[in-house]
């Protein structure tokens, strides 16, 4: 296993890079319009990540509402959408979750055609490892529940796992012996920036205004009803306002005058230097709190568990990084000599039952899409679809009905962390 050959190094200044970009791409049309904000919109969507862009796209495509602005504090896809490990799956236990996430997988399966933009969705399969008899029993229950919910799942013995991922550690003295696992073959990964750019281009082409570098600093109200937002570029009014800001949901909710059952944590990931194809699937080890895949560029993408303290720092702690690297070397010994290329963290919004919140808030005129925790990327299509539905019709989409804020008052939680043994 050798790294891809690297061409001779060449020094580039920022000026040279800019000149090269202008010369080489001078005839390229922008993927979306860089809009100036108008005084009033039918809908303002706060957050220019995947969920916010998908909401705007489906407002236009499904409901014909195009007088929409997407307000992004930084740049499109610069938040969690560009800082995740791009896994797409629907391996959940409860029927409500299964319907929600599998709808999203179904949308991903045809999204390149729908957007006329290649999102590089690779259905290589999501493989979950079992290291003990307890893991095998839990995964048997998990996979059978998926099958009952109409989701593909296949239990595997150790030989079948080894055939899928021969680089895993199957030695007799392995600290974490691999006894088997299960796979969702329709799962896989997509290209995160392609998903954001595809939705942005599609929404913009239908008339949606995408406004970057436009941080929201407050909400305009008429009585108790939200009627617009204050931004660093002035006041903008709207009939309805939607939040799709992931780990910053509780901050914006506070500005609007209500509390969310959301805690923000850093979730970090890292990639190795690029190598030739060595991993065949997306592989997870819940017992070790780590997972692995390989990008289209050849980098081994490595993720792990949440930091154990609330944070807005987009770097993550050394303790978790050390744990994830140790798990990686233990599970894939042949990757031990690879150099890490980059490490980063995203800020995720975790709620008590590890399930999302999609719908109206206690503040009239304000709606929200949040609580996806560490798995927001795989839910971009369904998050945008269902939020657009309630904004356009005033009624919750049937897929989103179980995921309202009221469940924290009624106690009707959908606790996937406890049921399926996953945190997202």
C-alpha cells in the first residue's frame, strides 16, 4: 500500500492562486447567484448549510414558493455540511425513525438526477461490527427491527465480515475480536460540498436569493410573532422565518425568546494522506466509538465519539482524537503508518432522545429544523423536505409529526440512543 505519487512541489502565493483561478476559470458561470437581500420575503431560512439549502429548494420545487432568502453567516456549506464524514444510512430501530431516514436515503439515491449535479453518492454499504456476544444479540434485534420496518439489513458472521473488509484485525490475539456484524448495503457516503452546491444551484435557478456573510443578530417581532430578522446587513422582513443552524440552534432560539432542549458538542473527524483504494465499505465499531471510510480522493476518513463537554470550538479535544487514532490502529493495523493530513470538528446539536425536532416553535412565525446530533448530513433531503412542507402548508408532514417539540412535554420520546445503541 503506497501513497499516490505527489508531483514536484511548487510555491504559490495568494496572488498567484487568484490569478490562476481567474485565468483557468474565466469562462465558468457561477453555480448560483450572489444575491443582495431584499426588504421582504415570503420565507427567510437562516442557515446556508445542507438543511437550509434543501428547505429553500423544496419550497420552490414542491410548493412553488420562490420569494425566499437563505441567510448564511459565513459561506455556503462552511458549517457542519463541510465538516462531517458524509455517511448516509437509515439503520434505525423505531418505525418513526426508519420512515424518516429511509425517505432521505431514497432521495439521495436519485438526487444527482433531480439536481442535475453529481453528488457522488456511493452505496458501498454501512458495516457495523460486533465484538462480543452482547453485540451480536443487540445487532440481531437491531437488524430484525430494520427488516420489520422495511429497511434492508443483513446479519453477517465473522467470515463474511472478513470477506468484505480483509484489512480488519482478525488476528487470534486481537484486543477486540470481530465475531460478526450486520450491513445495510444501500448505505454509503456522498460528497458533502457537492450536496450543498447542488441544492444551492437548484434553489438559485428557481429564484431563491442566497445571501452569504449575512449573520442574523436578532428577530423582529410584532407582538409575540416573528416578522423578520436583524442582520449585519440591515433588517429583513418575512411572513415566516425558519432556523436550520445545527449546533447554534439554541443560540438563535435564545435570541427569539425561547429555550430548546439542545446541547452543543464538538464532533471531530480526521483524514489520512491519500492512498489507493483499501476500504470497501463504511465501517463502524460502536463498541470502540470509531468509524472509517475512504473518500473519492483516497483519504481514509476517520470519525469518533462526541467530546464529553459542551463546546463551540471547531477543533475537538486531544483525548478523543487519541482514542480514535488508537482504535483505528487496533482495527486496521495496516493503516498504522499512514500520516494524518487534517483534523477538524463540527458543532452538533444533541437532544435527550437523539432524534430531531422539525416544525413550529413556541414563537409564532418561527419554525425550526434541529436536533440531528452527529448524523445531520444523511438527513439533509428529508430535513429540507419536511421543513418546507410545514412552512408552505402550515401542517406538519406525516414523516415529521412524531418529531415535534411537544414530545418533551408529553414524554413521547423516540430514544434511538437507548434503543439502537447509537448516539445519532
